[in-house]
C-alpha cells in the first residue's frame, strides 16, 4: 500500500478530492471549480463507484451527496 501523499501545509496543490454525486451538472461544476483551485479531482456517479475510487485512488478528501439513491439519508 502506498503511503499517503501530503501537500505543503496551507496549500491545495496535489491534494486529492473525490466528488461523489449522481447529478452530472453538479459533479462537473465541482470538479472544474476544485481543479481550477489546484486540487487533483476525480468524480464518481454512485456510492459503489466512489468506494472503489477511495480504495484505489486514496483521496485526501471526499465530498458526498447525502441524497444519493441507496443512501440512508435519501430514505
């Protein structure tokens, strides 16, 4: 397993952010906005896809839509 990467204190450069949202417009907007601020960003459209990305990509931060279909918050 790879050791977690750390960006210099107080900077976004190199920090990995995973955005999980089933709304393609919101997912795209967040990905573009965070990328423009120096974050390395990837997205997922489902919780299952997001879990796979966490396991293989090792993000520093995960932003999750609490209303994803199948989540307890959406019930």
